[in-house]
């Protein structure tokens, strides 16, 4: 999850820079092609194409499509609102996971897990400062992306029971490459060198982020993994201030401390539960 946090922040920076010379669909199209090429090389020299066979194609299609919509909304909002606000709204996704995981994945919703999720969400609200946030397309798109990412997380957790992280990534990029090709049919432009560099960075950072996220979900419950993503908020707030001169209010640091407290509570609760089971 720590690798995923750094990688997702890299995607945000690269996405904002790439948006200067390409549309969102163009960014997603080339990003999918680059990512799919990298995954195909890994498959060829690793487990082989036969290992990509699956009996869960429908769920792969659903996950790839839902994540496509969420990613499109996220990249669109990226240039409309400050990074800290975007990430704060995106971080409602773990709240959706915490609420839906017990219903869809039959995971146990303990009081400590719920308290940690609520505490983390409280931190994001403090950072976002809703009173100063104008309700516009950027905010709406960010919320749509949050719901989509939550559903994608739940699908990922279900797939990890029988699918390898590499296979999940393979089908995600196949599905999204096809969707981009259809939507851009006859209107694909070749970006300039600088834009292509940033799109490549989106692809590589995205690969790192998703592989790490899938591995994290394969090793722990969704309700444990998702709240750790809150740490990305104070990180991106600092990045936004240093690179894009976005205001860094002391309240951001207070909110970041609340977020970290939520994660510490979550980890402490999980360790205590495992210790009790061992006894």
C-alpha cells in the first residue's frame, strides 16, 4: 500500500501535466496501450499467455468498465479542482467500501474498523474545508470517481480469490484499450514528445499503483487496506503546494494528522484481533 500511495500521487502529477497537450480520452488510450504492452511483455517472459485464461471473464469486464468510468471522471476533475480537494472527495471511496464490503463480500465490520474509517473520512473533510468548496462539475466528477473506485475495489477483492494480480491487470487494460479505441475511432491524434512523456509516466506509475493495490487486497481484507489510502491526502496536499502553488493551510496538516490517527487505530485494531485469535 505504501508503494501504491506514492504511485497514485505520481499519476496525479503526470495527469495534470499531460492534460496540457491531450484530451482525457487520448491520455487513457495511450496509457492503456503502453500499460498493456508492458503487461504483455511480463506475461510473455513470465507465466505465459496460457496463464491468462480465466473463468471469471464477466467480472473482469465489469471491473474494467467501472474502473474506466471512474478513471475518466478522476482525470477530468484533475484539472478542475485543487489536488487536495480532489483526493479528499476521492477518499469517500473507502467509506463506500466499509459500508458495502460486509454486504457484498461478507467481511466483518468491527467497531474499530468502522471508527477508523469514520476518523479517516473526518480528516479528509477537515482538509477539504467544504465551506470553501464550490459545487461544480469538478466536484461532481470527483464523487463519481469515488463511487466507481469503491466498486472496483470490491471487484478486485473478489477476483483475488482465484485470479493473480497480473491476470487482473491484463484484463483491465484489454477491456479499457478496447473501450478507448471504440470511443476514439477515427479521431486519434499523436501527442507531442513532452505530452507523450507524461502519458508514459501515467502508465508506469499506474501499473505500479494497481499491481501494489491488487497485492495488498490479496493479503488483507478490503476494509483494512482501503483506509490506508488516506495517507495519500496529506502527501498530495504538500505536492500541490510545492509544484502548483496551491494554498497549504495549517488546517491541512491538522486533517492529515487525523487521517494518520485513523490508520494507526485501524492497524492497532487488526493486530489486537489477530493476537486474540492466536490466544
